[in-house]
């Protein structure tokens, strides 16, 4: 978690970032602008809710095209 304190502006977000990095999700969805800094995005893929919905909708449309 100490590494995460150096990565994120708000110390209160460090445990969230550390958990997300450890969990290794395909996408970490958040609206918190601090997570979109380049130094954070190097460690984890971050997306807004809108970006995530676009990913899902594009995936579904490609999936149905291949069926």
C-alpha cells in the first residue's frame, strides 16, 4: 500500500488503489479523477462508467455479429 500512496493524490484512495491492483480486474470503474492520472493507469486499467458501458456494448455487438 505504501507504493500506492506515492501514486495517488488523496491518501484515502491508496487502500482502494492497492486493493484494485491486487485484485487485477479487467477494468477498474470509477468516476474519481485521481485514478485517471498516468502514474495510476500504468498499474491498472481505469475507465469511467460511460467508457465501460461502451466496452460492453461493443463487445456484445461484435459477439452477435460472429454468431
